[in-house]
């Protein structure tokens, strides 16, 4: 689902391999880094100043879900999920 027909990559929150919201698995599919390393990065950023939790929360709100292509922010604005 990350490869549209025009050849550009899209970043989605994925359901496969999801632990919380699918942000790390979406980043894994997009950049090709193991999701465990991405989770560790978020945990370290959270432990050293709390930035990791803030970044994860923002990504959760802004990144669209792979099933319907609508983010949480877009759904609150009335787009998608009718």
C-alpha cells in the first residue's frame, strides 16, 4: 500500500506489525529500517527530554491509516470515514 501507481512513496500507519498505532511499522516500510530500531529511537528520545513521545503522538495524528488513507486530523475535520 506504500507504493501508488505513479511510483511515489507514501507514508502510512500500517496495521501489520502494529503495537500501538502503527507509526513505527509505517516508518519501517517507508525508510527500510527495522521497526525495533525505530521504537528504540522513540524510547530514547522520550527518556531524554520527552521529545520522542511528542513526535510519536504528532505522527499518530498526522499520518493516514493504510486502510482508508485518512489521518485522525483529517477525520476530525470531516474528511473521509463517512
